[in-house]
């Protein structure tokens, strides 16, 4: 399964989530996505991915837009300015996901599942997907329909919808940064969740439906999502949709190589703004992490545009070192190991 970007100018996207404040790791990935599209005169849209209701933080969506603008990023379509593919907020697009789920059901590619996460964990015999658990298809063919599955659960619990992964197939694609990639999805993750409610709204399905509907031709995101890409490619094919080109870039991590957490210091863009830093300082630091600027250099995004070259992006993760913390006035915060939102 290969990916061939369509001809014409690129259409990229920024997809913040209101599950937490925008931090340095998010900002670096969004900056690369912005530079990639703007350097080629393309169109950029912003989509608010707010389906994860329990984790959504009040005011986080508006704060993310403010932080992005403060850094100098702009977009041509979005929830604040509209566009031909509105709405640009996922919770307002549920009917699109429900239609896609119905298509998969009609094609025999989606089925209801009553297994809890604990049920799946108990059945693990070996580590599988980096970003989830292996599901062996326990509910494949078990129920005649959704209501039959619902009747075996306690009140208040709902069945999930899972995608029936083809057996024995290796999904192959060319990543714009990592090069050739391959994964046998049925062996690594098994049948994966499409939605956890009957309306058909779940992250994996939603991003596929939205990127296709909005004409996105290029997706730049963190390489923690690289293992999820083959599953999404299976959905593109199952729904007769053209996939975008994918570019997965290294994350920002702590000195121990872990994802940023509160104990590593306050790396929120809002906190850096409140500390009196200029956006040029932050962009300069993000560019230095990428290999496109000298240490201590201050830059606007427009000044950085001529330097953008994906081929020279550093291959290793960006590290939040004491030197970086000092430059950005970030203080360590002991005790709390909660992760910052990285989506």
C-alpha cells in the first residue's frame, strides 16, 4: 500500500486538542507543519480535535489558538475563520463519522465489542503495539447486531465498534521523514477500536474521515503516531478514500528520553508568554532544535521560511536540557509526573 501525494499545491493541517495547554513539543511539530506548507505556497487549515471529552479542559481550545497566533502561525481555514469544509471542530462533525461507520458496517468491516480494557490486558501474552494493546478478535462474529451486544453489558456501559483487520497483510508506506515503513497490523494490534459510542465518533476514524473530507494532502505529526499510521491506511482503503502523505517528526523529550511531564518544568507556551519571553526567542529555540538556527538566535517564522529543509531536520529527538530550560526560564517542578498533552 503506497502513498502518492496528489498534484498541485499542498494542503496541510494543524490539529490541536483541548486536552491540555499547548507546550514546546506541540509547538515544534506545528511549526514544522506550518513551514512545510507555507514554503511551497500551500493552504493550511486548523481543526480542533475535541472528541476526547473527559480530558478536555475548559478554555483550552481558545488558549491554543491564542498561543499559535502569538508564535506567528496562521491558517487559511478553521473554526475561527470558517472555510469551505466547515465545521472545523470535531464534536460538530459527528454525522460524518456515523456515516463512515455505517459504510464499514455495511461492508462487514466493523463489529460491536463488549471487551473492557481489563479483558484485553488479561489476554496479553506478549507486548504488541507501542501505543495500545493487542486485540485477538474475541467479539468477531459474536453478536448479530449492536443491540445484542449492548444487552450483555451492565447499564451505563456501551459496546465499542472495532475494525476487522485483514489477516496476514503487511501494510507498507513511505514516510516523508522515516522512509519505507511496514507493519502487519493483525499481528501487532489486531482489530482496533473505531468508536466507543453508537454515534461513531472515535479518534482513529475521525481523523481519517476529516483529512479526506477536507482535502488534506500532507500530515505532519509526532513520530509517536507512526505506529498508528498503518491502521489509518487500512481505513482509507476500506472507505475508498485517498490517503495523504505522512511525515512523522521526532518529539521533544526530557533528558531521560521520556515524554514531557510537569515534573520536567512548565513548558506551556502560555507560561513562557507570562514569563516575558518574546515569540522570536521561542521560535529561535525551536529552530535550533531542528538544526535551522544558531543557539540564541531570535527569529520570526517568516525569517525562518527560507531555511526550512526537511532533509536537514535533526534525526534525533529534541531534548529539554538544562541549557534550554535556563534560556526559557523554565524551573523544575518536583513530584508531579503527569504528562503534558502531546496530541
